[in-house]
């Protein structure tokens, strides 16, 4: 557990890559169900990020194989004086994480397949198949996201619970995806390599989407306190105190500013939502804030002596550079392979 800060960086990078893979298909599904006509300009680019599933799966296997290094509660699993909840069963953890990942990946890949078929086959059968699987995607996202939230963040501290934590977790990561995707679109457009360029008004739509998700994230962030206050659960405050008042305090307040203060104050001003450069600047704020948020909740589950400020260790930098380097190669390959950009 001495190097838990570094393992927390790896877990944070895993969650980041995982939700980029999940977010593209989820966005395409939501836009289809809402009949957003602008979806045709971005949905193939969004779904291209599903190429990150294999990268996320390898990271998942590494984390699960690390045992106590990634899950500190395992140190107490064989302690006769420690009474862990049934959810804290390592065999069950490994099984549910692997099987759920494979199931979700299968459904998401099927969505991409049926989306492509709906483009080339106008028959009612093809359209119905696509609609049906589009209806399934939000349920898989919510259910799987809830399990991931519990396993990699909430239950890192045994017997600490929050009724709204799952929603707070996967909504925060969708918030991050929208920001990342905005940056993704911006730099693809600037590269001049897009086979099918999109209209500039897409930036405005993404800005509105990010503003809405910023407000929703802030509400879900605050519900953590509401549950404690109205439920009269003072024993639940220790985890917040560890993060807000001890070694992670600067990061806690920084991610709050990056995910709420900056996005809200900037995007609430109408002209800013029509300026791609400003929008992308806000998107960077959200992406960085989310990464810090994930790290804070994971590493802050142990005593301050076992973690450190992220990126102050050479291993943190190497791990992050390798993960995102491999991810970039995978995404570039996918964009080229499916004819979305010129080689």
C-alpha cells in the first residue's frame, strides 16, 4: 500500500480510457433517441472511440491482478477482527468486473454494427433493430457505471456508502467525455484530415451540452452532503474531511473550480458558447478537473502517508504517458481504418 498513490494514477487512467470508450456510443445513442439531427455529423467520430475498449480491458486486467496494491481493503480480508461486507469478495470482484466489461463491450459493438446497417439499409427491420439496441445503451451505461463507481471508488473505504454516488460518478465521467469529444472535434477539424467535415454550429451544441452537464454535476456533487446532513450521518463525514482538509485539499478545491466555477461562469455567457476557442478552453478545464476528481476519490480512500500529489512521481508520468500514447495510436488507427480521416 506504500505506492497506492501510483496505483491510484493507473486506476484513474483506466477509468478515463474506459469512459472515453463508453461515452462515444452513449452519446450516439442519446442523440438518436432524442432525434437530434446533428447526430449524423458526429456519431461516427464519437463511436470511433470504442476502439479504446481493448486498451481499457488490458488496464483492467493489470489492476485486478495487482490485488492489495489497488484494493487496500484486501489487507484486512483475512483479519478475523475485520468484518467486510459481502461485496468485498475478491473472487466476486474479479468475476463481475471481467464479465460485465465483456458484456457491455459486446452490446456497444453491436450498437455500432446496427448503426452502420441502418445507414445502408432503410428497411423497417434494420431501423427497428437499431432503435431497440439504442434503447438498451443508457441502461447498460447506468448499470455498468454504477458497478464501476462502487468497485473503484465508493467501496475503497469499506462500510462507507452514498445512495447517489453511482450517479455522481458516471455523470461526472459523461461530463468529461463531452469535454474531451469537443477537444477531439476541434483538433480533427483543424488538422484538415476529416473526410466529412462538420458544421461550426456543432461547437455551440457541445457548449450547451457541457453547460447542462456542469449544472447537473454540481447538483450531484452537492447531494453527497445532503444525504449526510438530512440523514444525520456524521460518521460519513470522515472521508470528506480526509480529502478536503488533509493532503489532497488543494486538488479537491482545484477540481471543483475546474469542473464547476470555470465552466459555469464562462459558458453561462451566451457569446462564449459561439466561440470555438473559448469552448475548447473550457473543455480542457473539465477534462483536467475530472482526472483530478477521480484521483482524489481513489487515493483519498487511504491515509495521507500512502498517497502523493499526482504527477510528482516519475512513475506517475511514465504510466500516464504510456496509457495515453497507446490510446492515441489506437484512436488514430481506428479513424484511418474506418475512413473517417485521410491517411
